[in-house]
């Protein structure tokens, strides 16, 4: 990433050599960060409310226990597949934009 020296015509603005690559990296970073935030929020929610969720049952198990034992694992696997699906769309858009 190069920075131009400030002149009277335009101020010092960082300019990338490859704007499409930079945009792709930023989109990927935002997607990964949002997936991690959602996963961590689900873990915090499950741990925080596990005792109160145990009043309800799922498959003959208390809900809080089930979420901590299996539910979070299933949720994170589904989240990982969703991440790959969205990342494929981002990658496909980048590869189609390179041909222009």
C-alpha cells in the first residue's frame, strides 16, 4: 500500500495497488468477524441462561444442558457451512470482476 506525498492538489490518501483485492479482503474480514461474534454471543447466552433454560425440555433433556452439550456444536457447524456459502459468493464476485 503506497502513500502519496501531500500536494496542494490532493491530500495524502492511502491508495492500494489492487482495489479489488483490498475490497475482497475487507469483505472477508467483516464476514469472519461477524461469524465469530455471533458464535461467541451464542456461547455466552447459553452459559449465562443455562440454569433458567433447564426448566424446558428437548428430547427428554433439560434445554440448558442440551444447548451446552450438543446444541452449540450443531449451531457452530451450521454457522461454518453458512460462512463457506457466503465466502463462495464473495470469491465468485471477485473472480468475475477480474475479467473486466
